[in-house]
């Protein structure tokens, strides 16, 4: 049986079970463009972490578990 026929039968069985094929495009994590963007975003997060007082705010409005 040829690959084309096996794939066709598989798809037919899956459709009979109520499934449908879906194609999903995802970023190519091996590309240099992806690596550059990941580094850029990581650097931004690192800067925010150093210059942000968000954690101080959260700690100020939070109770310790023992205080409840």
C-alpha cells in the first residue's frame, strides 16, 4: 500500500471519528530572527525587573499566611 493511500485511509478514519485536520504554523525557533527577538525581549524583561517596584507593591498589600 502506498503512503498516499495509507494517509488517505487514516484521514478517513479520523474524520469518521469526528476529527478534522488542522494546520498550525509556529515560529521557527532555529532561525536567527527568532533568536534576536528572544534576546531583545529577555533584555527588556531584565530591565523592567531592575527598575520596577511591582514586587514591593505586591509584598506591601499581601498578608503572610501566618497573619490570617
